[in-house]
C-alpha cells in the first residue's frame, strides 16, 4: 500500500462523470507522482512547420505549461492564438507528452477525463485484437473502428448519430485516449479500487 500518503484515485469509467452509483469497479491505477513511460512512441512530432521556421507542436506548449504547474482549464482558456480550446484538448496534449517519453503527472487529467475501469480496458483490448490492430506500432487508426466492435453507436456514420449516440461515444473516446496512451508508451496497466467521492 502507499501508507495513505499518495493521491486518491479519482472516480473512473464511462459513468464516473454522471455520478453512477452501484459497486465500484477496479479503476486504472495512476501513481501519485509522475508517470514515466518506458518507451517513446516513434511517430510523435515535437516540432511542426517548415524546416526554415519550425515551431513547437501545440502539445509541447500545453505540456510544458502543465509541467510548470498551470491548471488544465487555464491552459485551455489562454492559448497563444487567443482562441480558447476545450480542456479535453489539453488533456490529449498531455497524453501525447506521455507517449513522447515526458514524465507527466496524470491525476489532474483523470479528474477531468476519467480513466477506464478494468472491464472497459478489457473491452478495448479485445476490440484491438479482433481488428488485428496494434495500437503501439500503428501510426494511424480509426478510433470508431475500435469502439464499433462493442458499441453500436460507433457503427453508425457520423451524420446518422443521434444526441444519445454522441453522449455515449464521447466518454468512450476519452477512455480510448487513456488506452492508446498507455499502449503507445508501453505502460503495463494495473487496476485498483476507485475513490469514493461525493460530488455536490
């Protein structure tokens, strides 16, 4: 155990933000400190633009600010372009930093984008295998193809999806972002009890 000194694990799973009740499922375990990826995903790019005028990729800017202690919401609201982005975009930038081998603290990300439960993780693992896909080595893949293996809403073309379909797909896209990050960074998942948290 961590002697009570570690950070509490945020609630997890597709139902976490809706305050789902019932027995808590084991959640993806996150260290209280920084998560250090054992490998760097080869397709991640830190610089964009032309050879004559390279600039840091958007994820580099977000992840650097986050490492310096800025809150995800503040990074999202105060972009260099002057146009705010969604906090989920900043979370995905932080995930990209993990795949680039940057040591990152992910507790704050999990507060905003709940991590998968063990059951959800296993569903994505089975879907990846069923497609003959290797997310760790594939430069690109279609996220809805993975979800469509077990989620009817993901099978429908984008234009045919109802509000209910999108409400279901959104949280699963977040779960898949966690799964993709751990797979690309070569991190073996472990699962533990979720924190019991009352939201008012």
